[in-house]
C-alpha cells in the first residue's frame, strides 16, 4: 500500500470520485477508494456499489 499512497492519482479519477454521491461514498472502504484511484480494474465489491454511477466506455 505504501507504494500506492506515494503516487499521484489520475486527475480524471479524482474528479469522478468527487462526483460520487455522498450516500455511496460513506459505504466505500479505504481499500475500495484506493482501488478506484489507482487500480486499472475495479474490485467486484466496488463495481456493485457503483453500479448506478458507472458507464461503459
């Protein structure tokens, strides 16, 4: 995890995170937030929580 915390998050992902409704954000774990900001693929648990916020590109 230390390696992840030293990276700068992608600006588009950071902006997307800021737009997630607060009722969804309060249910996200620290690990899910880090995955959203830094990982290429989102974990299943995060995809389920964000299913109404995500769009396919």
